[in-house]
C-alpha cells in the first residue's frame, strides 16, 4: 500500500497544474459533453434514498451540484478532489447557484481522514481511476461510508471501445514524438477497463454485492466545442502550449481533421463506453 505524502504525487502534480487549469477553463464545454452521465448517478442516489453523499474526484463540481439539487433541504453532497483549482471552481459554482447543501474538500481521497461512517452513498463520474493504490483508496472510502451504504461510480471501459478519446493521440503521433505512450496498467483514464480487476479491487477493499454493467452514453460536441477540445484537452492538449506556433497549429489541424469522423450535421456524436459500477458496504 502506498500512503503518506508520496501517494498519488504524480496525479497531484498533474491536476494542480495545466490539466486542472484546462478543466477549469473549459468546465462549461465539459459539462455539455458529459451531462448525460449525471443522470445515472443522481438516479442511484435516489434509489438508495441517500441523504449524505460523497462525490469522489468531483472536479469542477457538476455531479456534486446535480446531486445537491436532487437532495434539496433533505440532504447534502460533499465533493472531494485532489485538484485545488477545480475545487475552488466548484465552490464558486455552488455559491453562484445558491446551493448551501454541498461542500468541497481539496484532498486525496485515498488518504483523507473522512469522519468514519458519514455517508450513505459514494458516487463518482470518472474520478476513481487515478489512485496509486485503488484497494487502499476504496477501503478508505468504505470507512467513510455508513453500514449498508451504496457505491455507484462511472468509469471508462477500454481504449478500444472509446476511439474518440484516443483519436488525438493517434493523429498527432507523427508530429509529436515526445507524446508519452499510455500505460494501461497505470492510474489514468482507462485503468478500470478490466471489469474483473475492478471487482477484485472492490472486494479486497471490503465492498460487497459488486455489480458491474456496461453503460453507453451518447455525448455531443458542437463544432465550436470540438475546436476547443482539439486544442486544449487530453494528453495532446497538455503538450501544445510548449510548442512553437507553427508546429502547434499543424498538430491542431491534424487532430481536428481526425475528429471529423464523428461529425454529422455540424456536431460530433460520441458514444462514451463506460462501466456503471455498484457495490454495498456491509459495515
């Protein structure tokens, strides 16, 4: 088990610098892209009858705010994220929306000392694939949960089932040899692609009644949003600011052309191939 100040150090560096800043700047575009994936989590909270909800890897707070709207005065949603810029953005959004029933914690959920037995639901949209030690992380989350609390999280399936998510890297590779190759076994977007590995992680962390089902959601990007996505997001977008203008423009043009494979009627229509993962804390 990796714990202490060095746990998740690489992710802390990533999400407290350029990656986190990009997500803050583009939160409205990302909310439009992934909005359809809020409903399954809010629905899971409703099914569980939860009142105290923990949103792990909450980012700029979209799922936290949606859950807080659902709970109203009858509950509260707490968002936790390792990225200080994203948590600050989430707090600002909650204040602007007048939502007093949500709070945000800037911390590493693998190690943070949550008050034991606090939450009756733990949710996440794409926030649980980045832990150095996922068993330790899910054990920590289970300690924060009440007996019989439910877990409902969404994670990506494999890269092969999500070609849009790697299209930029494939297109840019000839022009961007410094782009690091993805390590499928490392923390990252597709770390939970193997359902049986995920089942083993949750079981080892003490969760029971693990249920993992495919979830395919249609997501849409307008042409304007697609231009921004090509230039700012993902591993390619993270490297572009360091390049000279001519090389940067050539790469953006190649990436944007690659995205045309998903465009019809002026918008890109993408199927997000995910898992909806449920489990229960036996207490």
